[in-house]
């Protein structure tokens, strides 16, 4: 998968998004269930745990 500019979509991108969603200062109407996300670790460019 790639971004609109051709750069690869990576596990770091997923981690950034999930950490943003659990940030109490980030305002989003769609946060249900994200409060259970903890301890994100990027294992490789394509894998996150």
C-alpha cells in the first residue's frame, strides 16, 4: 500500500494514527474502542503489535 505521493504506508504510520486516537487532547467523534490500545510496538516496517 502507498500514500498518494507514492511513499510506502508503514507500521510507523499505523502506530502514529493509533497513538493520536488515544490522546485525550485529540478531538474525534470516532474513538470508540480505542481506549483499549496500549503498548504499541513496531516490529518491522509492515508489522505492529
